[in-house]
C-alpha cells in the first residue's frame, strides 16, 4: 500500500479540522498538508502555516482539481452538518454529509489514493441501542438526519473497501471538547460553551437537563485517535468506517460541578430545548475494545484533567482578548 505523503483536509476551518490540520502539518510537514475551507475565513495560524484552498466537498470538479493540482494521496473529510443544524435542514445535511462523502470516495477510487478518512459519530445510535457501554456491533437506528447520514457514511466506507479496495477509515466521535475553534450546530456543543461562559460571564444556561449523560472526548485525544487510526497498517484492521471510541462520560451537572471546583461562583441553570430529545437518543458510554485491539486506542484525558486544561487555555485566550462570545 502506498504511503501517506500529501494530505487534503476538507472542512479544515471547523472545530476538529483546524486543530487536526496543525497536528498533521507537524507530523507530515507543513507543505504536505493542504487545508480546504468552504466559507469561513481560516485563522491566521491555519492560513499562514501551510497551503490553504477553497473547496466545497459537494463540488466534485473542484475536489478533483484540488487533488490533481496538489498531488494529494490522502483525503480527510471533516466537512459535515451536525445534528442540531441537520434537524433544521435535513436535505442540506444529507447533501453535504452523504453526497460530499461519495465525492470523496469516488475521487479516491479514480485517483487511486492511499487513504480516505471520514469521521462517524455516536449519532449513528438511537433510542433502541443499549445505552451503557454501547457495543461496537449493535442496533443502528438513529432518529436524526445527521445520524442517518453517518450510518450511510459508515456503510459507504465499508462498501468502497470491499468493492473497490479503497482504504476508507472512520471513527465514531463522541462529543468533542476543545479550546481553539467552537463547534457549530451540534447537540454536544453545551459541553464546550459551558467553559467559555464560565470564563467570560460566570454563568451558563444549559440547553439539556442536568442529568443528561453523554460520551465526550478532549481534543488532544481526538487528534491522537484520528492520527493513530490513519497510521494503523491496513492488514491489522477488521473494521473500517465505524470504530467506537470512548474517553469519558459525565452528566451536565457533573461537568458544572467540576468547573465549580476552579470557579466557585459559577452558576448554571438548565433550559432544555429541542436538542434534549437528540441527546436522549444517544448512548451514555461506549465500548471501544475493537479500537483498542485493532490499533491500540487509549485515551489520556478524564473529566478532571480536561477541565483543568480547558480553563487554563481559555483563561489565557481571554487575557489576550481572543474570546468574544460562545454562540447560543
Ligand atoms: N458532536 C456531534 C453533535 O452533537 C455528535 O457527533 O452533533
């Protein structure tokens, strides 16, 4: 199998893409990692640290041209419409998440690329899935369009592996918590917003109930998981597009209590909205033994360590005048 030498990160301006691109530039060389955005301006750090192009994943011609022009051998497709936004515009969610993925897989097949990575999500699960320690192989009957697109994406990745020999890989990210780029339009966004509001305002109105428990992961672990899966030998993988990965699980109240250990006056109130139903349809914790066995997955951050690091990073950004509100 050919090596990974020239990587295109589609969706590079988003929450995960922006930090993953920087980590990939560190490992594979700045000039070898091309960041692609669709609309949002990249941060100066992202823009100035390596090649940046505009490329909408639903635009097949543009994707083809970008791969050819930059001699790309690996595509990481981080472009997606998340669960909450997806419920407001299901058709667009399907177009970006599914048509975008098929474009990526077709480009990989036609150009004989080394690898494609497209994340999946805990959103593939639904109300009938076992909630605790959710198995790798289980009921996939999601109730959101986002979940429907991610189940489809997993099946497509596995289909392209089997039918065309494309090396397509993916992991079921839990809610990702990070201090650099805000997430947008997801149900797990409260677990990020709460930190920004704690630092900026000392209070937060949470859009899910306090007893809502979901699987979460800190960004350094998310980057490690993604890069470790990329680097795993193809022969050692029994799964491809659908690895469960877990790190920590906590309720919204437990997260608030952990932040209060550092900011005793922090106040949280709970006003559940339509996202509660989405959260209630997802698991609380994840069995990730397949990822551990097949490519050595092991998370480093728990709730306490993540909270300490998040607050330290956001305080520093706040002092530099970089925070300016945290969305809804
Ligand atoms: N963070 C995503 C969402 O909430 C789940 O993958 O939509």
